[in-house]
């Protein structure tokens, strides 16, 4: 029986994590729907890869679909508007994009362009982010939230933006900040709009649980808050206090944590109004999660709610608390970052080579002098049957550890160890075959099956392009972008090209805690094999580092028209070797001079001939100018 694209969709889960943006076409290629729910336009990723290559850019490349960014902003605003209307909420919704989630100029440009219609603002947590935000935002009605630790210069920049008519809010994050803001406001004669960030006792589950709760590093305690109110009253500036902010973590998987946070914050809000502050804005911070693994569950790489449920629970919770005290409904602000940008970027890379799981042939007979352990492994191999599978698993693991131990102690030779490994590999294959006949496969057997995989070497750096996979075990959806009408034969893990054993993708969407392997196709001699890592628009581009001096990848940004035509709006060439060396403070001119001197020295010492000098130096020159990733000659 042939393989269908439906089987590929099921295998890779694209219909689950792809939301409205990704699917497989009849030709077995991944397509992107730039307009989300409106499926009238689709573009094949393979076609885009060919276009990227024709423009002279190599893999890896980060592909950004600008329309998806726009679609995410529209979707969030329209959902909030609908829910606000349905509930009779007497306030509006404003989104702000936290610049730290993706600081790229192109991203801010699209967010400000599309966000104009909705007064979608920006959140800045540092001076560079604030300057970038002010320079990109033309809409004076969009909020500009200043979070983070602020010095005099930061505050002066924000006050200058207020002078120019922008709606800037200074969020007091730590107690000491207020005095400096008051001092600078007086000096510049500008009335500041103030907000307070509070530490809620609510703590969200998940990888960012430390961002909330009383142990969080940012935010005011109850006592700090009272001090801030008293100081503002003393200065007759309580009128400036308009906004309450909290942030209990990113990627909040459980909707009940979101609800609990809003309810608690509303009690603070109500009390601030009672104290006489005008208020008007409730800023819930980030946290709207992305369903990276498509499981729609309360697990760290997913979320157990829809965007509509998120909006609904927020609006309903605010009304539940504030209506009891007749407190006016505030403007709701969320600082959603990942939910806005994650879907718009895809990391594309080619596979360079594979290391297949293929043991040498099993010898029919062991040498007479074979160690007892080898005899035992051979006996285990012969014994495998559905009835004894668990026992065979136990024995294999035990004998394998004994073999390793004896080798370390010098009691087994390299050949005996190699022999034992071959036997273990054949046992794994036979166990896997046998398990196919069973309805219920024991857990240990599944664990052993997980050891059978090929290694596919991908042309990318995990540390540069997918740092969260390494740092916090984030699961990202990965799959081939073509050949999806062919059966992928090989269970595999994907290694990057850094020489770091952590540089690998070995957990994929599926199952309760992800799957340990991903089925991939055999490589063909005459065709590149391309994979995509999806939903990488949030944090990945900016947290990456130069591990092994692999630099930024090429970035292309595509904008699609309603008639299906598209334009490459921005192309950013990835770092060259010369670039990354200079980031590390190397003086590249001095490197060139030293290479010349080295060549001269090599001539004088007889290592190379004079006529070879030029070719060698040209090679180095080409190396310095080249891409840091694998380039095919
Ligand atoms: N706001 C603040 C204060 C944050 O620290 C963060 C990130 O952790 C965000 C917003 C963005 O969160 P998310 O990307 O989950 O929406």
C-alpha cells in the first residue's frame, strides 16, 4: 500500500500545531497559508527555498512570512473585541508587543504597520529597546510601556517621548525607581504616566513559574505599594498613577492560572482606585501560550485553551471582581509576545549526511574463546519471543552494562566489545520486530526501541537558531518540507553541525512528553533533503549565541498579496566568518597581515613554494568572506 499525505500529516502532527498556517499539499510539500483562516492563497515552502537559493542565499535560512505576523495581531484584537462586545464590557483592549521577544527591525516594522488600526503598542525593557520602539512607532495613540530597571537616561528618553505626544507609561518595578522618576519629571517639567508592577501570589505552572509568586525578582510587595501611594500623595501626583501591571510567566499552559492571576490583580486594581488613583489600565503582561506540540494540553509545550477562551476568561474575571465594587472597567493591556511572533518564522535547513543504525551482519557462531557475556547475549538474541520480551530486555540491559564495566577494567578487548555491541544492536532490531506483533508493548521495550535511530546531520546550529531547545528543553515542531507523499523509512534524531553533543534535536511533538525520534526519508543522490523547524519567531532569533562561531543565518522576509504573488521584502545576509571573528574582538586586518607573514615564513622554511603562496592566501580570503555554515562547493 502506498503512503499518503494524510499519513504524513498524522505522523508529523502538522494539522495540530500548524494552526491555520501550515498544511501539506497534494504534491507532498508543506504549504503556508499566509492569511490564516482564509485559505485562498497557499505557497509551497520548497518553492520558497528554491527562490531563496536562486537569490544566492544558502541554507540555513530563516524565512519570515510577514502576513502571518499581521494575521496574529488582527486575530488577537478581533477576538478581544468580539468578547468585549458579547460581555458588555465597558472598556477596550490594547496589545503591546514586548520588543525583547523579537527585536528585529523588520518585525517591529510590520507590527507597527499592522497594529496601527488597533493602536497596538510596544513594550521596552531597556534603553536600546526604548529608542528602537520610539523610532519605529508613528502612532501616538498606541501605548509605549517602559518596564525593566531604569536609570536617569532611560527615564529622560521616556519623558522626551511624552513631550512628543506619545502615550508612555513608566512601570515602577522596584521601590527605588519612583524617586528617580519624580526627580527627572520635575527637572524636565513633564508629567509622567505611572504604572506599578505587583508581585502576585499566583504562580503559573511551567518553565516560567519563577516569574510569578512572591519569590519573583521584579514587582512591588504590598508594603512597597503602600509606600508608592503615600509618596505620590505627598507629592500631589497620585493622578499620575494609571496602570497596574503584573507578569506571572511566559507560555502559561493552564487557563486556570491565567484566570487566577487576573482575579488577584483585580483586587489590587480595585484597592488602588479606592485609594484615589485614577487608574484606567490593567496590564496583564505576557503568557498567552503557543501550542508547539499541538497536544492542546496543560503541558509545558502546549496550552489547554484557545485564544477565544483566553480573552473570554480575562474579560469575565475582570467583570466578576470589579463589578462587585462598581469599579469602572479598565482598558485591558496584554504584552503577548510569543503568541504574536512564533508562527511567522521558520528555520529551513538541508541535511548534509546521515549515520544510519545498521549493525554489521550477525555472526552465526561465536569464537570458541568468546567471553561468557557474549555467549549470554547470543542466548538472549535466540530466546526473543513475545512471551519473553520483558525478560530479554532486562537481560540485554544487564549484560550490556557488564560488558562496558569489564572493558573499563581491561578484561574485555576492543574486538570483544565491538562484538557485544553488534549483538546488542541485533537484539534491539529483533525486539522491535517482535513487538510489532504485540497489542501492549511493555514500557522498557519501548525505551529500548527508542535506541534505534539514524543520525541526520542538519546544516544549522541549535545554539544560534534554536537556543530554547538546548536551554529549556523546548519542543519545537520539525518535519521535512517535501517528499511527504513518500513513506519516511527511518526513525531519526537530528544533529546540528556544532561539535557539541548537546547540539541535537531529539524530542519531537507527540506522546505525553514528546517522541524520542522523528521518521525521516532516505537521502537521494540527486536531490537535497530540506527540513523546517516551525514556530521559531519568538525569542529564538535573539537569544542565540555564537557557539563554535556559527553566526546568524540568512534571513528572508516574504510578503504575500491576495492574488498569491509574493515579494521578498527584506533579505539579510547571515554573518560571514569575518563578521563573527570581529564580534569576538579579533582585528581581521591583523589576521590578514598575520596570514601573509605566515605564508612568507612557510616559504622561507621550505614548507610551500612561492607560486603556492597566492593560492593558499586566496583560500583564506575566501574563508574569511564565506558563510559560517556548510557550503557546498
Ligand atoms: N512581559 C514581560 C514583563 C515579560 O517578562 C515577558 C516575557 O517573559 C513578556 C511580556 C512576554 O511573554 P510572552 O512571550 O509569553 O507573551
